[in-house]
C-alpha cells in the first residue's frame, strides 16, 4: 500500500536553520510510521506565503504547518499569548508545560475551533530559548538610552517596545541588515544567534545584548487540518501528535549545539556580548504592566492570562527555589568567563 | 503519470498556450486552476451537498448545488490566498510609484533639453551625435525606471537630427534602440524590483549591484560608437555648423547646468536616497514622484491633463504587471505542490553540469525566451524555475539577477518581439526599414554579451558597490 | 451587445480611473512618512500597511479597466499576424475556458475568504497600529465582479468581430507617451537655443 503523503509547509526560507528543526519532526514521523506516512516538507512560499499558513491549513491547501502563532495575531490578538505573550517569570519550558499540563492546549483549541471557527488542530513544540534584546551599534546601559531608537521587532513585542519609548520599524527579515547599514533602523532583534549570524548581523552592529522579556517563552506552532488528522488511523494520529513531543527534545539539542557555537563565532567576529541591564529589564516589565490590562479587556484573553499567571506562580516558584545556582558551578570550573 | 510529470506537462502546455496570444495573466491563472483542480480533486468534498438533495428539489436548488459542488475544490482557496499574497507584497508597492514617477517625468520635456545641450558639448568627439544620444539615454535611465518612452522621444528628436547629419540609418537607429532600453537596467528600475519580488533578494542590494554593470554597458556602447566613427567616418560624419551650432563656453555651461539640474535633483532624491540609506525603494519612489511633479511644474510642463494621463497609465501598467504576478503565483504554487520543482532539480542535477555550464545554459534559455516574450513574463514566470537550482551550483541569486538583467536588455532588441525596434519603426521616417534597424542593433547585442562575459570574469563589478554601501 | 460593451467599458474605466487616484494619495502619504521619519525622527506605525493597502486596491480595481483597453500583456507574435476573425475565434474559446473559472472564483471563493476576515475583525500583522484589512480583502470580490462584467463584454466583442470581421475598440483613452508622440510628432527644442 502506498504511503499517505502529508504536505507540511513551514514559515521559514529553505536555508533557515529552522527548516532543519522541522526536518527532525519529519524524520521521526516517517521512522515511527514504518513508511505508512510520508511528509512532503516545503519551505515558506512553496504553496502559500509565510504568514498565510493558518488560512492554508484551514482550507486544506496544505495538511500541516510549522510556524509560530505570533504570525497570525492580526486575526486574533490572543494568538500571541501562545508564544510571545507577557513574561510572568516562566521560560519557554514553563509555557510549554502549561500548554500540555496546565490547560493551555484546551484554551488553544477553544481559540482556534470555537472562537474562530477553524477546522484546525494546534500543538506547540520546542521551548525556545529566550530571544535576545538584540543588536546595537553602541552600548545601551539604561532604559533612557533606548529612547528614540528605531528598532525592529514583531508581534506584541512591537507594542511593548513602542510602549517603552522606542520607535518600532516593521521590516521583512531580509531587509534588516541592509536597513541597519543604511540607518533606516539603528537596532534590531530577530530570534537567536544562529539566525542572526546567518543574516550577517555582526557586519552591522558590534554590541549583542542577551536576555530580554520581550519574547522570552515562545515555541513552534504545529497546525494540522482537522479533517485530515481525524481521517487517519488512530496510531498515525498518535504518531503525528507525539512526534511533536519527540522533536521538542531533538530541536532543543540542535538549538543548544548551534546557538552556542554560533554565539562563539559571533564573538570571534569582534562583537561584544552583553547582558541586558536590570534597568532595561525593569522598563520592559513596566511596559508589560501597561499592556496587560489592555489585553485583559478581552474576556478570553483574561482567561488565558489568568491561567498562565496561576501556572507560572506555582511552577516557577518550585523551579527557582529548587534549581541550584548553576552559575556558581560554572564559575567554579570555568572561572572568569561569565559576565552576568 | 506521476504528480511531478503532471507538473511538467503543465509547464509544457503553458509554453504552447502562450503563443495563442491570450492575456498571459489569465492563461497562467487558468492552468494553475485546472491543474490545481486535479491536484486537490476530492469527490467526496465536492458533492457533499447532494446528500441534502431529494426529488422535490427545484431546478434552482440543484443548479446551485452543482455550482457549489464545482467550486468546492481547494484550488480556489489557494488561488484567493495567492491573490492576497500579491496584494500585500511590500516590495511591489514600489511599482506603481516608480511607474507614476516615470510617466510624470516623461511628460516634463527633460530629454529634449538634455540632448540638444549634449549635442553641442560633444561636438568634437567622433560620432558626437551618437555619443550625445547615448549619454542622454543613460542619464535619463538613472532617473527613471521604465522603458519605451525614451526610445520614442529619442527617435523623434535624435534620429531625424542624425539622419540630417548623414548618419547611416542603421547605425543611428541601433544607437537609439540600445540606449533607449537602458532605463530598465540602470537603477532605479522596475525590472529589478520585480526580480527582487520574485527572488527574495534585497532590492537595495540589487540596485547597488546593477549600477556598475549598467555603466559598463554604457561604456561598451560608447566605445563601439566612437570606435566605429573613427574607423568608418562615413557612418557618422561630423555635423556642420548649421546642424549643431557652436556656442560660447559660458552659454554652454549655463545650458548644461539648466538641463542637468532637474535630472540631478531626481537622481539624488531617488537613487541617492536609496543607496545612501535615507529611504526604502518605496519611499524613494514616492519622493521621486513628488519631485517629478515639482519639476514638471517648474518647467511649466504640468497640466491637469498630463497628471490625469500619468495616473491612468500608472493604473494600467501596474495592473498589467501585478495581475501577471497573481497568475504566476497561482501557477507556481500548484507546480510546486505537484512536485514539479523537485523533478526539475533532479533532472538538472543529473546533467552533471559545472557551475559555468549551468550559468551558460540558464542564460541561453533566458536569451531565447527573450525573442518571443517580454521581460516581465520572463522574470515573473521563468526565472523562478531557475532560482531553486542556484544553491546546487553555488550561484548567488544577486549575481544571477544582474546577469539576467543584462541579458534581458536583448529581449527588447531581438525579433519577433523587439519592442524597442517597433517603437522606433513607428516614428522613424518611412525610408528607415525594420531590417536596417535590426542590422544596426546587432553590434549592440554583441556588446551586451561582452558585458555579461566581463561581469562573469570580474564579479567585483557586481559586488563592489553593495560591499561599499551595505557590507558583505 | 454594443450597448453592453459600452456600458462595461465605461464601468471598468470609471472604477479603474477612480481608484487610480490612490497613486496621488500614496505619493503624498509615503512622502509624509519619509518626512516624519527622517526629519522629525518619529515614524508612523501605519505607513507600511497603508501603502500596501493602497497599492493592492489600485492594481486589483484596475484589472478590468486594463482588460477593456487591451493592456494585459499577450504573447502575441503569432496572434498579431492573424486576421481579426481568427483572433476573435481563439479569444472567444479561451475567454470561456480560461477566463471565467478564475474570475468567478475571485467572486465566490473571495467572498468566503473576505467574510472570514470580517468575522475575525482582522487587522494587519505588520505593525502595532492594528490597521484593519478585512475591507481590503473584500477588494478581491469587487475586482472579480468588475472583471466578470468586462469578460462578458470581451466575449461580445469576439462575437461581433467574428460577425463583422473587425474589432470594436474601446473609447478613446489616454495613451503611452510613445503612442502619443507618434501622433503628435512634434518635440520642442531646447528653450535656451531659441
Ligand atoms: Na533606471
Ligand atoms: Na524579443
């Protein structure tokens, strides 16, 4: 019997490291299904444009997508709460745990199927490391230093950074570095050291700020056309679902490996890697303080934020109380390297 | 047939159907929809509504169910999705603005001032009128991004002057055809915007990259004109005092100043602001259009009539280019859904080509397509077939784009669809034959190939300016 | 038939030309953005969204106008050699076969697509300004309707041409500079030479 072919399109260009991450999902599905399920993995633009995958999965133009929920927050702002929402103290791990154990999955289903009436099943995978504050030509030490900067970011982060005094420019990915060079923007963030390095960020800015609250708990969004999914044998459905969990681990491994070695390469190109100052982090939190009440005017968003806040309050208390001071151990064995 | 083979027959059918002369945007749309109908065919989904139907159903109910059933194929959703993708394309927003600017500037009597001034300034150079015509074209090309009007304006202005000065008709018409098409190569250029939209290459880098190759081509054209005038003075005799009067140096300088000034303003505001980082191409195009309007007013060449003409022409040409994108986006997403792209890459990788052989083959195909087709169809429809192959041969899409842009200069000049030659033929005195025009064009075609070879051998010509402006 | 053709040509031209004036708005709007961004150092958050909405509306609503004036590019190097009757016959078949399935999809499927967007109250994802785009998606339906009407007129044109042996042209309209110049064939001299 010939295999069932699932067309899966990503929101990433063919050369992006995240295509490799998506490929890890594909490999797992194909291996576990013993060849009964084959995935035709397509880059952004192959069938539809990067930002159109939700519509496309709903209409059955593609059977599945590999993207992030922030890309469709124009249809419903609540989408960004499943990726780039307020940071209450939880990491990507915390939020992914909330999704699978804290009621997030059901809330996501409610948003997609009940509120928006879409024929789509959504899962999250790969708890992304927090996204760096990004690239600056000069040092920025205080929140006041950020004032008037023309900064590139996306999603709710744009609302946030605009709220703390930056003027946010919206640019497509490929134009970021040329725009920096031309002075159209004077600072930007994208996602992670590997993507930033591939962009050529070290050519246009020499200060790279790690740690920020603007997008600190994102994950990949896997969307499946519901009729496609539900027409499959139960074991194949299970394979599609649990491979998201499996790929989460392999994606994390690949991210640790690539992001860290690319951070070294970035430093070798004469870039100074800094930690974002507490003053700036505080300004970001105050920015979220202003945004949250606006978001909570919507009853559904209020419900999601309540659920997340409650989860983070309990889980992160345990996490932080429990985790040993890793920096202490690191300092002990690799003294003098950290600049926290 | 396997899906990828179906995709290939879709491409073959398109190439055949193009020659029936139906508007290409709608041919592409139709083929995308037919083949997509096949790709997404799902009988259950189509006739879902018939379960609701019984004997008592009226004629109207069953007809509307048939229509609903027919349209209940996902291809239509894909088509709408792709249409919207073109509508929201940020790169293409520059297209109507550059077109508008071009139409405004064309109507502002800039070309004639410039040509008559340069004619006097170049008086002592061999082939002086040809040189003046080429330089006028090149300067005008640096201010605007469209083609067509320049050939005609120069044809009305420079051709009669050259013929009167006993220039050989084929030599003179070759100069005008070749010079008149430079606008679409030298930035700002609509063609490069369209290539950027099709390939994802940064438009500002493309502009920076195209500048030196464009000037190189101008240089080769000038070399040919001057060289031929020296070796064979009979094709380009020195104009007499009546044909081109001498003027005092001061007068000449003043004339140069007044005719260069408007262009300098436009070039600085458009190209300068893009390259020196003051604006995005869309913004620069808007500033250019605004500047064009101001200039037109300053030169008393602006009237409501002219403004209205420019607006209407902008709508029509923008619609022409962008509907072509609507058709080709639909076509190509069905093509890649069926796996056609895959099959082509497998086929090409099976050929075991060296990168140079691949480049030669690709450019040869594009050159041949340029005979029957125009640049817009080639870039929007055919170039995307090559783009996924570039990484296989380690070819930079920026570099490839510049070679394509140079190559497509020939598409205006080669029969049967030689727009440049036809425009000129339309306005030239009847004794200038189309065959003479083509004969005059030949050496310029050779210069285009020479420029491509030089660019290939010295890729720095492409990379130097992007490096200076934007780093590597 | 002639009455309908005149009506359709007029309708398409009226919409195409009316929306064409968006180019002036676009010119001033984008120039304003450049001014506030580079001179006042305070860019608008909506410029990008507004400019693609204007650009998209302009070319979509101009589609039928362009069709009525024969402005959509054709691979016509054989076509132009045929007699009008031959041209009209081929065109007639292809309008029926190639043109209407897609154009009607713009209306029907476009309606579905746009109404979904109205349902979400969809705004642009590009900026925090939250510029609505559902009305913009409805342009697809409007453009489809105009094209369908114009398409019927084109079919009538083909039928008339098969009957009469010549094409019925659209009313006099603006022409490209090159065509215009050919007509007038006068070009001024350099004013300083006079
Ligand atoms: Na140009
Ligand atoms: Na040609």
